[in-house]
C-alpha cells in the first residue's frame, strides 16, 4: 500500500524533486547569508566592547589586603554577628 494516495516520497515526479532541491538550495543559501551577517554584527559588538574595556579578554589585577586588614574585617564581621545573635535571643 506504499504507492496508494501519493504519500510515498519515492513516487514524486522528477520535476517535483528538482523543485524541492532548488528550494532547499535557496534556503541553505539564505541561511549562510544570515550567518555571515550575524558574524559581522557580532564582530562589531566585540570591537565596541573592547573599545570600552568591557571585553572578556581584559584582565584586572585584584587588590591584595594585608593580614592586619583581613583581621580587622573578620573582627568587625564577628561583632556584627554577635550583635545580631544577641538581638535574636531577646
């Protein structure tokens, strides 16, 4: 029953097969054009980001804190937590 009703793709006429292939070729060509256009726009965006220094490639050195500074920060945070816990117990 494969050939009944015209549902069998192998039963297409050569003209229909040619049109289908031509349509597919056109779609592929349009997709390639769109890909090229998007690649160009993405390149422009990357250049703009680089100009503003917002590129992922830019590296920034981290500031180093002295041991004494870290100890002061730690002590201040501990005091904040103690104050919070004391309020919570009331």
